C-alpha cells in the first residue's frame, strides 16, 4: 500500500515509521524541516497526573493507560537517549491544595502510582528547591519528559533505514482526486505523487490541509510560551519535572532548564502573562535558587493544535483516501495514534476506541447563529 504522510512533527513521524515498519511504502512530505513545528516548542511531559483524574469519553479513557507502557516499549524498539523517566513533583497554590489532593486521590483510585508528600519528604529526596514548610506535594515517580526532536530524529532514521522516503522542504499544495476519492498529493513545485491513502498530520496547519480537499475541520490554535535557560550545574537543579501553580520546569538537552510559563489570569494589562523571559526565569529562581543570575538562551511560542471536543482521527466518508490525525498531546499520543492508524489502514479494522474522534462529528452539529460577526449577515441572506 502506498501512503503519503503530510507533516514530519511528532505525530507524522510516528505514523510514517509505524506504517513503513508494518509493510507500507510511505512518503513523508514536510514543508520545512522535521520537528520544527509545534513539536520543537513543546513541554513534552508524559504524566498520568492529573490527566487521569479527568472524566473523558470512554474511547480515550481506555487508551490513556496504554501511553506510558507504549513509551517503555518504544525505548527498547528504537534505542537512543530521548526518554527521561525522572518523575514529576506537583504542588498547588495555597487555595488549590484541597483540589490538588482530590485530583491525586482520584488518580490513585484509577491505578496511578502517586505519593502525597510534605515539605520535609521533598527536601530529603529532591535537592535544589526552596519550598514552604506547609506546602503539600504530589509525586509521580513513573512519569517523565521526552526530548521530542531527538525522538523524531530517531523515528525518521529508522523509517529511512526501512526504505521510507522522507522529503523535507516539500509543501503539499493540492490533492489529486479521482471522483471524490483523494488519490495523491501535488507539491508546491507541481510534482504529482499518487497514493492509496494520504494522511493529514500537519498539526496546527491541519485545517488548511483539510481545506485543500474542501473539508472544514476546526482546530483551535492555542499558543504556549517556552523559555530555555543557559546551562546550569546539573547537581544544583532538580532532574524531575516540576509542576508549580504558574510554571512547569524540566531539564533541557542543551544543559539548561526548559520552562513552560502558564502565567496567571489575564488582566487588562496582561498581568504576569506579559512578563519578559528574564523576569520569568527570576520568578522560577525563587523556587530553584540555582537559576539566580542564569541567562535566557531562547524563548519560543509553540502553537498547540486543539480540535474542539478532542482529537480528530479518521477519514470523512465523502472524501475517502484522506485520513486526518490532529491532536493536542501529540508527543504522548503519537505512538498510540500510529498503532491505531496502522490497524485501520493496513488491516482494514475500524477501531472502536476511535468512535468519538471521527471528523464527521463536526458535520453532525447544528451551527449556532451569532457566534461570529458575520453570522447575522448570513442569517439575513438566507431569509431573502
Ligand atoms: C507550550 C506547549 C506545551 C506542550 N506540552 C505538551 C506536553 O507536555 N505533552 C504532550 O504530549 N504535548 C504537549 N504539547 C502539544 C504537542 O507539542 C503537540 O500536540 C504536538 O507537538 C503536535 O505534533 P504534530 O506532529 O501534530 O504537529 P507539528 O509538530 O506542528 O508538525 C506538523 C508539521 O506539518 C508540517 N506542514 C504543515 N503544512 C504542511 C504542508 N502543506 N505540506 C507539508 N508539511 C506541512 C509543518 O511544517 C510541521 O512540521 C505542548 C504544546 C505546547 C505549545
């Protein structure tokens, strides 16, 4: 089976590798360079806390506990130094402690291994932290973070070894159609590439790719700020992921720390959300004193692709041949989507867990008038 995958981020790299490994002939087309989209500026955290405290639709809830075991298998399958199972320490603002404990207790009843710790427990286990005596913490030992660009490199090296074709600087600009069916892609330079199936794994660009086939798929674009510090002495900073009320911090492969700044509620002047990267590092240094005086190496805004109501996985019945995989959490979910796409496209299965993620859900909803400024004009026109 000949398959085109559009987008060499985390999602597209997993899918291209898995399909090639299971016998398909895959061409992976990437407009820029591999892992330079959202996957480059992701916090890339793998945690079951607090994710498994949420109520999810049954399909995703059934798949979620498979994410960590699948990463353990991938480490053995691919080799390389891209997975860091160094645990996560989480704590809440004083007025959030009760809800933090409630989340932890829900996770415990759902089989997540967690410990609830006090400040002395934390001091004895994790050095380099300035914390209050009355803080309460949740520690998840079996969690960690992924060096996403390194994993994408590893996946693509294996993909190419297996005979897969990776083409960077190759933008998909059009689709080839045979009747309604998508039977290939046309690149910006006009090259026509035929295929039995085309997969839209373009992340934040996913709506644009869908639109090339006349398909309207909504994807909310939610920016997030990442700040990367200059190198720090590894002996003086925690190796675990730190999940505080306003920021997440983890080590970064360049030897500094990666900070995902969540900020606080927006105000008329943007409040803390308008802070400079230097001021953010200074704020984190109140808890991790080794960061005092450490410079900012880089700051980037990553754009999260978040389809309303959860991931989009599947094809629309009226555009067969074009399969979409657009998902937030695409670092953690990448290998899971890849396995399920292989089962659907190569084995002809319809995976029950994906039922609520099908793209036709958007066409089954009645649009609400008044959502957009021009809806009234449209309503007026329809009455003429
Ligand atoms: C601040 C932040 C924190 C995050 N934290 C986490 C986390 O802790 N855990 C987690 O799992 N996820 C996290 N995410 C989300 C995660 O990073 C994304 O879901 C994931 O990176 C999306 O991967 P992707 O492959 O779908 O998209 P991308 O990595 O953006 O890849 C899409 C690719 O498609 C290419 N493309 C676009 N148009 C075309 C075209 N016409 N032709 C060819 N190629 C095209 C682009 O160039 C790009 O390389 C976070 C995101 C952000 C921003």
